[in-house]
């Protein structure tokens, strides 16, 4: 009896992991675009010119916050040209995808996001880790949303896997540090 229960629980766990992985994979293939706060902030993976045009037309995006710290290659040229053609402000705030963010830099990012013209689109390469961190900071420090809503921005739903040794754990701990110190 106990073996059957353990077997069912294990199969259920494997099934849940498979569903989450499938969802994250579909997100990556479709641009990982999501609303953070309706009418204010949206998040995505790296948009191409067509994506950006669609987001501007459908959501009224006025500012794009690029968190990528990689060398500005063809992706950046396409994004900056599309932004200029659409009359959208492009702001670069480079964040490492593996090193996390200091509390001081997170506070600076919160202030920047608070002052940028809205609606705002936040993105990094995949829209999961750095974008999740910035979205959590926005929900927490700017929108004064719930702790759950902020933490949700750094969840497997968007492709972020906050498990030590897997994925970009430093990003998750950066948010924990920011949240802990902002409560004081």
C-alpha cells in the first residue's frame, strides 16, 4: 500500500516537472511576453523589431528597459532601430545573468523603473532571470504589491528555476537580499 502511494506521488512529481518544463519551453519559443502590472509594466525575452512593433501597438509601450550585459550585436541594432522608428525610448541597465545584483544596484534599478515613462517593457535575453528580478523589484518597491506577487516574478512559470546549483540562483538571492533590507 505504501509503495503504491510513493509511486503515485513520484509519478505526480515527475508529471508536474514535465508540465512546468513544457510551459517554460513554450514561453521561450513565443517570446516569454507577460503582463507584470496592467498598463504599467510588461516583461519579455529579447524582442525583435516585429515583436517591439506589436507590443507598442497593442500595449502602448513607451520605454524599453534592456537588462542584457552582453556585447551589443545584431540583436541590439535591430532593437534600437525599431525603438527609434517607433518613437520608443530604449534604456540600457546591464545586469549579469550569473552574478546577481547588489542591494544598492537593485535600489538604483527600482528608482530608474519608477521614473521611466510607462508603459514599460523590461527584457533580457530569455525573459526569465534578469527580467524576473527587475519585475520582482518593480512589484515590490515601485508598485508596492504583495510579497507573493513579487516572488511570482521569479518563478518557473517564467522560466526561472530558483534552486541552488541549478539555473541562476544568484539572481534569486539578489532579490532576497533586496527584500530583506528594504523591510528594515
